[in-house]
């Protein structure tokens, strides 16, 4: 403890010393070698001034039209007079070199009356280059809104605010990264979001010690409850309508400048199997599709481990008619079941990676043609059985039904430990690793909230939007596990009265 205090004291003294030594001339000296840094003496009618800016960060039309033209035609003798002359909202006179550096690097114009003056006038002239709002690529839906986040933080906040036009929607901004100084916005609805959750997220983001933050995925890796877990504890989405919906539930959203994805927490594991399109369909169809996804994920994880376990240790479980087909299918295969499965699983993973890294049209061709050619050739060459090829292909197809890309990667990963335990101890090995995984999930939390709720702890009220999606009039309460300040979405008594009156 004493060593830590001494280290903190030395660090504070060093920061103070650096702050005193660093002045405006040092800043200009550091910027001067850069080819896009502009500094010149501007001569007006009554006086002169020094103007500095980074031309790749400012709007050139703004500089000439709104700054230089006004200074040319109007007399001035001080920075205050220049400040009064310019009809610009974001401008301030400052002498803090660190703040000057921050503003200039972000796209401000710096004006000094004399070349070495410590005081300067900063005028915001930043030019923002970003792509236009387009359709979602990862979370595409047939029905519903077709807008997705872009890399501009201000645009992304606008997409959320236009869906939730209420003053209680709060936004707090932090800067993270010693070098990048990345803007990170935390959004929540005051009066709904639990204050403990807000404080936890704000504290964890403030405590991040890293030199650069490029994407929101950096944040989720650094502030998750268990950083060693393969299960993501924050949900990543590119849809502003989804973020708006979870904000009304009392959740907290995190947006990072430069990232076209938003994070939100706390979450539960069942949310990874819920597509936002479920809320745009009648509840019967939405519930059916959720059950199909859950079955597909279960099949994807357990199909090949069961194949290895049964063929290695438990032949007696196979019906006699099917056993004959299996024996004839594997008659020419020289490898044990585990090696046979690993060959096909690795081939499938290679095809996935190749399809993801290549351009879209080429990637689709590689995935289809490669799968057909390699699968057919491996069966003809006697390296794998035709039955296993069908099982692996169905398992790969089933894993694609997961709506959230992060969870699909987790499913791909945990399949391999199941295969290892199936090879070592058969069905008992699968049961052992399943128990280990369940124990891990029971201990896992998202911002301190239980990760597998409403399964454990059991919450019947939250089951209305878990494995099934009940009608909206049956979901009068917000999810209990995140402890919202206002637990009620609507008055169930009024809903029932209106329903009875309609009848």
C-alpha cells in the first residue's frame, strides 16, 4: 500500500512538472513538421494576428468565408474584439496548453495576436467525414426499420434521440485512451435505469488504462465482469431501433466514436437468441422462431460430440437398422471418429474464415463451391463418412441461426471442448463438461446482474419475453433482474379494461 501511494505521488509530481514545462511554443514546435499543419501571419487593415490549424481537420470554406473575410474588413486590437466580431457559436479564449492541443487536434482554429502569446482564441471549424446511414448488414430484417449505426458518434446519438424525443434521455461523455482520446457516450433514461448500473458502467469506463480505443469491442473486453469467459456479457448491435427499445427497459447503452456498433447492458443469455424482428411479428410466430433457434444451437453444439461418444463407447445405443448403415459408411475410413470429426470441423472453420475475409461475391462462391467440392471429395477418398458429412453440415447451418454474431462465435468455440470430453469419457464426458459450463454460467454476471436469469434465479415474470414472446399486453412490467427505477411499462388493469370494452 505504501509503495502504491509513493508511486501515485511520484506520478502526480511528474504530471505537474510536465504541465508546467509544456508551453505553447512546444506545441507549435511539435506540430510544425506535419505537412497538413498551417501557421501564418494574417495581415488585416488595422492589425495582424497569427492563425494556426490542421487543414485536414477543418472546413476550408469556413476558414476563408467566416474567419478571414471578417478579419479583413473589421478592425480589432484584442482577442476579445475578434471574439465579438466572429458570428460563430463555439469559440473561447484560453491559455491552458493541454486544452489548446486537444481542441486544435479536434479541428479548431487557433488565433494569437502575437507569435508567442500564451493566450489564444479557439474557433471550432471541424469538418466531419462519414458515410451515410445505410441498411444493417449483420442484423438485417425483412420487416421493420432499415437504418444502421455509422462511424460518427453524433449521427448515432441523433438516430437514438429521434426515436426517444424526451428530456429524460441522458447522455454522458467520457474520453478514453491516452493517445486516441476517443469519445465514449453512455446513454440511459433518467428515472428508468438503475443508478447502481449507471455508476458501475461509468466507473469501469473511467478506469480504463489503454493508449487507444478504436472500436466498441475494446470497451466490452475491458469492462466485462469476467474477462476470461467465452460468453459475451454485453450485447453488440448495429440497430438504433434495438438500442432505443432496450433503453426504455432501463438498460444502459454505450456508443464509441468511430464504431458503427453500440453496446448495452445488463443482459441475459436468452437475449442472444432473440432477433429484434421477433417484435415486428405476431407473438405466435416469434415464439416459434425462438424455439427453432434454441433447438438449432443445441443441435450445433451437441451433434458431433454425441457422434464421437456413441461410435467410440456406446454402439449399443444405435438401432440395428441404422448401425448397418453406419458400418458400411465407415468401412473405408482409416481414422477414428474423433479425428474424422476434427478434419471436417477444421475444414468448415477454414471455409467460414475464407468466406468472411474475401469480398462478398467471391466469399459466397468459396463457401458454396468449396463446401460441395471438399465434402464430396473427402467422402470419395474415404477420409470421412457420408453420415458425418451430413451431421457436420447441418451443425454448421444450425449455428448460423444465432441472431447475434458474438454468440455464434462462442458456440463455434465450445463445440471443441465437448468433442475432447466425448473422446475421453463418452457420454459421461459430455455430461461432465456440460456441468462445468452450467456452473460457469451460474457464476457469470452482466454488470453484477445474473447472466442466465430468468432460468436462475427463476423469475416467472421475465419468462414472458425469454424462450417465448408473449403478447405486448402481457408484458406490462419491465425485466426484474436489472432493477429498473420504474418497473411498470403500462397499467395492466387499464389494458384489460380497454380489451373488455372492445369486446
